[in-house]
């Protein structure tokens, strides 16, 4: 899965991107872009053909399940 970090990175952004990379086997065509918007905000954009026809809430739930491990460790 192609990943791209825009702008400067830091420890937290790197951790989020590594965590999202774990879903690569299940979503080989996903493209993930991340950037640090501010000192308290990380923005992530995921484009995945597997999300076609999936509602916004369901897409968010899928991504948040992957991120739960990161949030428990921080």
C-alpha cells in the first residue's frame, strides 16, 4: 500500500502511519497520506477501492479499529 507523509514528520505521525500499514494485507490497493496539521492534530487520508459503497461512519469505524492499538499505547 503506498504511503505518503506530507511535510515534516514526528514520532506520533510515524507511529500512526506504521499502525495503518498493518492493514496492508487486507487492503493492498489503499493509498494513505498523512500530515501534521498542528501540534495537536494529525490528518490522515485513505483512498481504498474496498471502501466503494461503504458509508462514512462505517469507513471511520474500520480505520478506528486499526488505530485502537496505537491509542492504547500512547
